[in-house]
C-alpha cells in the first residue's frame, strides 16, 4: 500500500461510477506532519467493457496552482487526445518521486511525534527539522495538517494506469489541464479507461486569500469547556486552518488538578511578558501546542490555577474574573507580536476574533493602546457574540484598572436604568466590557442570522439594542456547525447500533435499548420524546412542567436529561414517581447518555426562551430525531416547518416551530408531531432523511466567516 501526502484537503474527486473493472479503494485519515505540495492521487484501471460513445463522464479535480477546482465534461474520442496523454507521461514519473519523498517526510514526522525518532519539537526561536527536497512549508506555525491518502487496488486487478487527476497536476496551463480532463472523461465514455472516485476524502476548498487569524476566548474544547462557546472556538479555527489560513487560538491555561492532563501536549515557550493593569505589572507565560493545523496558545498565570470551572466554583462566580480576563486580553494583544510559532511571528496584519465579554476588552485595547502608536494599523477586530446576556458589567471605578487610557472611558461607560439601581444614591454608573467591544470592533458577528436580528430589538437586546441597531450595517450572523465526526450515527461509539439515512434500522434498536436502560416499557410504536438541557429559565423547563400533565394523557413516553434549578430537579423526581410508565428524569449531564437519547428518541423538545444558535436541534436532525422548538434565534433558522404538500406531495421541512412560548402553543405543535408520527409514517421517514442529509459541517460555516473576514480587511478600521 502506497502512502501519499498532500498539502491541503481538496474537494471530492467526483467521477462517474463506471463498472466492469476491479475496484480501487481510496481511504483518507488525518495526521500531523509537515505539509507537502503534492496533490491527492487516485488510480484508474483499464477497462475492456464496451460502452456507448454517447456516454459522458464528469469529474472535478484540482488545478496546477492548487487554488481551485473546475468541472468539465467531454465527448471527444480517445484517439484525438492520445498525444496529450503521451506528452505528459514523463511528468508522472516526477510526481511519483515527489510522492515518495513526501511519504518519507510524513513517516519521519509521525515517528518523531510518537517518540520513535529523536526530533526536537519546535520551541520559541527554533524551527522544525530541515525538510526533504521539494518540501513546501505550511502557512501556519509548527506543522501543518497532512491527509494521508492510501490507494489500494485489489490483487486480481491489472496494473492501473496513472490517474488523469495526477496528470492534470503536471499540466503547465489551465488549457492543458482541461485537455487532460477531456481525455479522461472521453476515455471513460469510450470504455478504455475506468475513473474511480476518491471516496472517503474530506473535501475542503483551499481559500484564495489566506489570512492570519487570532481567536481569543475564555474556553476552548477539548481543553476547557462549560458550553457552546468552547465548541465553536475548538472547531471553527480547525476548519479555517484546513482551508489554508494561519490560525491561532489564545485562551487561559486552567490548571485545577482535573484538567491538567489536557494541557500535557502544550510546552512552555519560555516567553514572559508583563501586563500593566489592576495597579501593577503582572507577568504571564505562554504555552503552545500545534494541533489540527492550529496554534493553540495558552496564557499562564496563578489566577487560572484554582479548582472549579473557568468562571467559578461551588461557592459562586469568582470575584476577580474581571482581572483574570483583562490579563487574557492584554496577553492576546502581544501574542502575534512576540511568539515565534514555527520560526516566525504572526505579525501585525492579523484578524482578531474576540469571543463574548471575556475577550471584549481586546478591540478596545487595539483601538486605544496600539493603533495610536502605529501598531496594528492593518489589523482588524471582530466581536463574536455568543450570548448577549453576559456583558461583563463592573463598578465604574474598575475602569482605572483596565489599562485603557482615560480618554477612552466613554467607550466603556454604562448607566443602569433606574429600576435596576439599589438605592436613591445609586447613580447606576458602571463599565460594560461588551459595550466597549461593540463600539470599537471593526465588525460584529453572532452565531445565527436570527440572533443577529433579535439582539437589535428591545426584547432581545439586553439594553444594548440601540448600539447594535446603530451598527447593524456591520452586524452578521453565521449558524454554527457541528462536529460531524463526533456526532455521526454511522460511527457513534456511544450508541448501541449505528445507522445511516439509507438504512435506519439501527435507530429502532437504539430506541429499544434506551427504553430498556431507563426502565420504560419497550414499545416501538409509542412516540419517545426527549429534552436535553439546563434546568434554568432560558431553556423553558417551566413551560414543560406546565405541559406535562396534558402530555401524559396521551400514549407517549417522555425523558428529560439536565441539571440546574433545584425546584425543577425535585419536580422531575416527582413526575417520575407519578407517571411510572411514561416519564423518566435524569438529573445531571452525561455525554454518552446525551448521545443515546439523541439517537433513541423520536422527537426532541426545545422550548427555549432565547437560543443564540442551539446545538441539540442540529444533533437531533443529524440522528433522524425530529425537533419541536420555540421559534427563536438559531432554532428558527435551522428548523424548517414541516409542509406535507410541498414538492408535489413529497413534503418539505425538518420539524416544527411554535410561537409564542406558551404551554398551549408548545402542546399544539407537539400533538401535531405525534399525530404525524402515528398516521403518516412515510412523511415522517422522509422528514428524518431530510434532516440527516443536511450539511452541518464547520466547513460550511467557515466559508461564510471568510466572507465576513474579507469585508473586515477591506474596510478602514472603525476605531
């Protein structure tokens, strides 16, 4: 088996599935290793089958500059193009030599990371070991992501010819590449050569405008996580790096005894800087790990070394969070200038992505402390709002400790409304970190288009709607993606039986196993409804509580998984004893149980009061579970109402939405879903398929973010 490497992940090599020849299997798996300019290679085996000359084949392949792909279809005969194929035969030999060199380089790097070879990992001021000839360095620091493409031909197959995709990569012009492609499709149609598709390779277009991007956040998966913010910061940078950008993530290095091992791969860069804030010069250190094509940089300070979550412990929120995240922002501003990653710094022309209020001081610092001195004049800042309700509001006197010049007080000044003041002498004066980010960032983005609109309304603006309406021309929403590897019913290790949209038999097995696990009667005909989420005001458990008595009058089963308000936890215990054969409540949270519920339930209920994006409804659709959701924020954007009459009676939609958020509206939508489940199974199955076949990958979201990034770099700095 021959191992080949390439420098980027390319769109799928699509070809007609021509029969009559031994098959060619192409597999792909990610590795970490130096980048190579070698393209992916597929094999084409000769075909002796007779085919009609009118047959046509279409194929997409990478062009010589590795920047884009084209698709062409040809009807020319093979004889007309034999000369073109013969002319580039010698170049195939060169490609094979490059493949061997790249494979050797990949094996050496992999051995180094496994400890099988004595290769020192790059540290500050150092560069990786010298690469072999023809090596093309990665755009980012450290090592780039390498896709190992393994081509295996069945033993009974005749010797395969070199693929036309490989030949096209040796072409010297676009025109010649098109000629090669025409030769391939014509030969396939003529029956002389069979073209096999490179199935299994993840497809990602390489960007035409690579940028240096720096994400700053209080948490990042898998190192630290309390919610969806960590998932976004752990996934979106990886998707952008795969598209050719140089990406850094800056986050605190939380060391609390439990998470210490998660940072084991990050090494001390031996770089110390002092951050001037909170009446002193506070020294921080930087740790670095290169993973999945991304530079993960962790800011180390004693204030991050304590038990609990990133924000608090069992006694409540940490009282010095403003200090801790002010340090993070100051350190993040210096990271692109100071840290030599892969031998060189990111420099001043970077794009900062400040996530929520914890990183909200960064746009203020860039505008107030750097640009006036000629630094970061070509940089841009984007504020990413994941939840507007958390704003980082502190007493007014805190401003003097932030390390921001006094004449910038107005950007952070905040006055509480009278009804929120504690006494007559309370003037309501405060500083609002998120407000400062809104008025100084070059652009603003939220985690769904619907939420981008909601935060400009009085009802959803949390007091900042006026400012956001004033900057609405710079406000965009991009729906989050999901981890399509972790959340994949075809490969999920947490569920008892895997399944796909083409074969859903495993979902019935998952349902039966879940019913048995929770002690419910195992009944395949009863609709199994689930709720997964925190038991707090935002997620609407009070609406569920009000609707359960009516729900239990029907022949249904209902499962709840979550923790939070003690009142609702106690109510779940009561409901389980009251409705023994119909209700189960799981207090707490378990990732394996969440996966099994998502796979085993027929319906997912989400009565959230507000939901910036929401992930559970995306997971549900990916697993063929129908969502019934309150029409708010990202829920409204991602769940399309079922319409049985659309598409000539084949139906459309992926679930049901309801509004307003009342018991009556929720139960009305739920009863409609239950009736459809019982009486219209064909429509229900098609709805499941539509949900499962949607593209929910981070690559799709990354494409939209790229457009916003380009707008930001084209505009002049806002502040």
